[in-house]
C-alpha cells in the first residue's frame, strides 16, 4: 500500500485513550452480566420496552435484553466520542440511534417473550392478527398508529360548524359560526401548517382550539390547504404567500368589514404568516392588529434533530428532482418525522401490532398525524434552502418575496409567541428567538409563553382537562435560558393566557352575525369542505 492510501493522523476519529476506557468498561459490564446469567440472577431492566414480567421469566431473555442495552450504551458513547464537526457528529448519533432502536430484541418474534407467550395464550390468534395488521400496513405504505376506523373528518373530527366562503387552487377559507350572542369586531384568521391537515386545530369538541376561540367570542376564519397534486405541482413559495395567506387575509377583511384582523400561525403556518405580513409591510400595508405564533421557526439557527436531514448535497438532490415541478410526498414527511422518535412512533407499533397482534387504540392526534399531505416541489425546495439550510429569513433584506426585500423586524404589532418545552420539531429556544426578530422598534410588545410537553400535545392542551403547566415572564431577556430562569410556572392550560392577550387587540363587542360570508364571498359548502378530505397519493 502506498503512502497516499494511508489514513492521515486526523482520521483517528476517537481518542485512543477514550476508546480504551469505553472498551474496558464494556468488558467489565459484559462479564458481570455473564456471571449473573450463569448464576441464574436476573439483572434489572430499566427500560419500558422490557418492563413486562415475561422478560424476567427467563434468565436468557433478561440476559439478551441486558446485553442489548449494554451494546446500545457503548455505541452511543462511541458516537459521542467521535472527533468530528458538530453536524457530522449529530448525523452519526442519529444513524447509530436508528440502528440500535431497530435491533432491539423486542422487535423480533424469536427474541420477544411477550409475543411468544401471547401466541400460546391465544392459540395462535395473536400471530394471525399480527400478520393481518402487517399486510394492511404494507398496502397503506406506513405503520398504523391508531384505530383509523374510529374517526372520520366531518363526522367526529373537524366538526365545528362553519362554511367555506372562498376557495382557489391552493386553499379553502373556512368561516365558523358564532357560538356567542356578541363577538369582538376584529376577526381571527388561523393559518395552520400546510405540511399537515388543518384539523389538528379542530379535533373533537373537547379539544378543539377552533371551538375554544369561537366560544371566547371571536369570529374565526381558517385556511384549509389543498393536498397538492399534479395540477399545482409548480406552485412556489411566493404563490403560497401571495395567493395563499395574503389572499386569505384580504377575504377575511372583506367578509368581516374590518381593516385590521388578528392572525395566528401554527408551525410552518406561522412561518408563512410572518412572511406574508412582512411582505405586506414592504408594500406599506398593515393588516394585522396582533400576531400569534405557535411552535414556529423564524430563526433556523438551531433546528434540533431535524438538521440530520438537511445539508447542501441533500437539498441539491431534492432541487434537481422536484425543484422545477413535482411533489414532495406526504408519506415521506411522515416517515422522516416518525424516525425522529422511532421507538415511540415505529418500533412500539411493530411490537404491539405485528408481533403481539394488538389492535391500535383510537387516538385523534395520531389519526391526524397519519393523514398525510403533499407539497409542491418548487415551494418545498425554496422553503428548505432558505430556512433550514441558509437561515435567510431572520436576516433583514437577505431574501425577496414578490420582488420586495423582506424584514420581519418591521412587523410592528403585539405578538404572542408560544413554544413547547419538549418540542423535538421546533426547539423552544428557537421559538423564543422570534422575540428578538419581530417588532424591532417595540420588542417589549413581544410576549413569550412556554408550555409543557411536545410539538402537538403542548399546543392542543384545552383548559377543561386541567393538564400540564406553562411558564410566563413579562420581563425581556436577551436569550431563552435567561428568560426561563426568571419565569413563573403556572398550572393548567396556556389557552386562557392567550385568550386574555387576544381580547386586548380585538376591539369592541358587537352583535354576532348569523349569516356566514357576504354578498361577494358567498357560502360554497359546509365546513370542513372538500380540500381537507383529499388523501395524499
């Protein structure tokens, strides 16, 4: 072998001293487990995948699970010890985690004593049920996480009463019927993420954010994004801003006969909404009286674990594939997001549904999660490059929309910015960063609230259940951790705090109108409308 083929010293990716320590610890722990097995001692298994008594019923099964956990710990430590750039280390950690999670003995029939015992106890029925579930999911192209027969859009989810009062090729605009005798004069426009169906905000009556807002006396409008198909496969980010959000704002203004509206964006919907309001500002227009952002990125400096899917090579490959036309498939989104929590969202269901033949439980959030949506390729490619890859949005004048330079700092309205503490999609510290981007002249008008739980469960936390808690701190802070250090914890849902904020910017109360739409924008069909019922293909 010539010199050029020999690895340079920098190729030593793990410090030999650290590697030797890890190997020594591994050997000692393995020998301890081996001795325990030989003497019929059952080691403790502090992992919920192995919490069933079946794993302790046999020394061999307990040993197998213990060795797996030891191997997992060793591989994770080796990944952490890699002397590589931070982004490369994150990708290595993620790859190791995916491999380790997939190789759990709980995922295979021959090594899962729970599944084996259930086959015997049910005379093989659990095995036949598991095979049935497997074949059904193969046809769907995804793993079922919920009993999908328990829900139907328009029957028991997305049932708040209302109507479609406008539609174009990108979205339908829903207006909801008043539930109070008087309403605030300024309406509320909700902009949900286009990556998912809107009805995460309108699940069932007891946990519907839409219904809650209507019950507070707000006239609520909501964008129902179209599930992209070939007819809009060339739509761009500009199209979603101009013919999507700004069009919805204009119709909301016209139907309500109000120049100023309140606007709320959730996740990518918040990013779209902020882009639209910034473009309006660049044109000298100020349609919003207030802005609410729920788990929204404006600063993409820290995108958490999602960063493993974004680099120049991957983005270029996507641009070459669908950047000039095509679809980003919803099933691909689902698979990517599920991989971020693969034990909970993939392997848990492999073990329960396929190996043990258990029927998935009905769960409205997981039913919604499986209801995929496609995006137009050009729109998606612009989004990924300008946000996750280049982080252009937070930089004043770095990018243009409709020929105008965009500056979020000119959105000079009071804002309510919400983050979820355990959010793995939008880290709460990144959500907090919006407080230092919006409303540059009056940053004290930016109010941040931190909720417990994750990206979805933290947001959909109705007051009636009195669950979880949230943190508030009205004193401005330069960074998120400083804000949290002085924050006050409050029990229960954050929704009432938001309702108090919104009431301050909604104007006076007027008699509720019973007729939806107006002479120009007539009712097209009843909510939830056609668009939300279209399945991704």
